[in-house]
C-alpha cells in the first residue's frame, strides 16, 4: 500500500469514526474540455493613443474624459507660432510665383515674339520680291544677298524670342507649382496644431494638461470605439502551437466573477515577446458582458477539445497515483481522460452516482 494514500485513508476513516462527516461528492455525467490558459485585457476596437504631429504647448482641450467623439472631430489645440508664420511666408511666395504675378513679363515677351514674326514676314516678302527681280535680271547680287541676310536674321530673332517666352513660361509654371506645394505643406503643418480624432467612439483618458509642452512622442490621450471590444491575450510559448484562429474561448473577468462569457480566437501574432516568452493573440466576444471598460483583466481558456456526457469528478478528489477513495473507504484505481483546471474525466473505474470522499 502506498504510505501517503494509506495515511489519507486512515485519516478519512478516523474522521468517520469520530462522527465527522468528510466532504463527499457523487460522480456526475457532464461536459468537459481540454483548454489552453491565457490571460490578458479588454481593449476597445480601434483603441489608440493620441499623438500630435507637431510640438507645442497645449492651449486647450475641446473634450473631456468620457465624452463621445466622431472621426475628424477636434480634440485639442496646440500653441505654436512657427507653423503659422511659415504658412504666411509660403503664401506670400506662392502669390509672387503665380502666373498672374508674371503676366507683365509674359506679355512683354509675347509682344516681342509677335514683332519678330511680323518682321520675318516682311523680310520674307522683300526677299521673294528681290528674287523675282533677280530672275528678270533686274538688280544686283549684293541687293539679293542683303535681302537674304535680313530674312535669316529675322528668322533667328523670332526663334530667340520664342525660346525666351517658353523659358519664362516653364519657370513660371515650376515656381507656381513649387510655391503652391510649399503653401500646402505649411498649411498642413498649421492644421496639425489642431489634433483630431481618428475614430468614432469615446475619450477614455486624458494624459496631459493645458500649459504642458509636448513633443510628437508624447501620448496625449487614449480613445477608441466603445461599441465594439476585443480581447488581447498572452499565450505561453509552450501552448501557442496548439491554438488556431476560430477556436472557442471561455472568458472570466474580475468584474464578473460568477459569469463565464464566450469568445472566439481571431488571430495570433507570429512573433514572441522575448521578455515574457509569450505570444499576443486577439479574440472577439461572441457573448459579451453588458458593460465593459478598457484594460479590464481577463482569464481565458482556449478550447482545444470538448467532450459531452462523460463521467467527471473534481480534480482534488483524484490522488497523484490516479486513485480515488469511495465513501465506504475502498480505494479505486481509475483511468482518466480530459482534464481542465476544475474537473477530470473518468474513463473507467467508476460509474455515475458513486460517492467519493475528498482528501
């Protein structure tokens, strides 16, 4: 006889003989599951930390903790003169670079092109006339050469005037585009002084007060969608290979100690946290509690296998040697199956209704 189990039997029988009734249960038929344990927190769908795209002093908050918000709604205003001054300078440069601001120069070059074209037309006519006279043996070779030279010079003058006009048009177009782009960037930087919401939901927490100087790396608030919730779970590296998206999860929350809620595993992120040696997983509620808040602690059992209508006993009624003590004091070796944190399946050795004594 095993000494530890013999001692357990002797104590149990002594308790009976002394009139003290030990704890006892009946073997029951019920469901049991094999599961992987995970812990984590509740998070709002789309929950994020609010940051600013520019540094500055917090001038004022437009919202307070608990307020409902919509996407694009202003949350706070920063005080910083630099973006405003840059935007004003960019506006002045854009206006001076516009095509309208260079109309006078462009008109002058257009007039030069028109004049050069008219001169070329006239010189071409004079050359053609001199050529006809020459063909009639009227005039001299020198006169014909002079007309040809004047025509060539007019053609070159027209080409040069057109080139100057095209260059100015290109410069103006480029300068105007560059000025407008600079103005758009400056206005964007100026608009960054107003930090806006990225989601429809609620402000859960405000982390900074008016008057504080913040950088682009300073978290300002926590916001998210308060109509949808997810579970962020941590799964041990030894168990992560057992789970798959789509598995059912039994969830317990400290805020609802007497209730178990249903969830479903949605994804497992494929990288391990080297410090905690865990993998992060995400799940969604199938049956959610009536009221939730961000960062509530949860404990979860990811169901790997479930069996219905099997004999079960509480785990504490099974000895380390795989034996149980019946109410009449006899010891029975049992064969076990699935086991969870509370119950163990009895495959053989007991029948429904058998009475057992607790160690």
